C-alpha cells in the first residue's frame, strides 16, 4: 500500500504531500513547486477530466502528466504504477526527467534511493535538495 512508501520517505527526511485525486495534485504542484513528483497512472478523473477520456481511470496519470509538464516542465517525475499496458507507458518515453517503476518491483527503500538519484541528476549544481 501507498502508506508504506510515504512512511519510508518521511523516515528518510523527505517532505511528502500525498494527493489522491487529480484536482488535489494539480493544486499541490501549483502551490508548492515540488522537487520531484511521484505519479500513478491509475486514479479517479476528478473534476479535471472526463471518465471516458481517462479510459475509466486507467490513463488519468497520462493526462495529468501532460498538465504537470505545462506547470513544471523541469521537475523530475517517477511514474510508480502497476499499469503494464505498453501504449500507456509509451506516453512517458522521450522525457529524460521521467523514470517508470513498477510498484510490485519497487520496495519503498528503492523508491527513496531513486528519488535521491533523480534529484542529484537534475540539480544544476549536482547536489540533492
């Protein structure tokens, strides 16, 4: 469950804002300018999107990703998901600031390490935030 990821990240000193809807996520990103975003592909459409546009929630993360890139084009994103549909995952290819991780293969400690690596790689001065 997601609570284990949040617990691990908080224990390792990360400030975590957790959102369970597209609307919450867009507002949080606009208000906080995060250092990194962890995104799931499957989530409720919220007020932002129509269910039919998201394939009943299966592609909500893809639509959210596109909107996030408009707000914060240089923010690293980890797509942490159980969606294995190639067509969906291809939507993230070509973005050097995106890493895709399967939830089943990514324990919380590994996610924390991936965050550190991505923050180090994306920082213009080479340091972690």
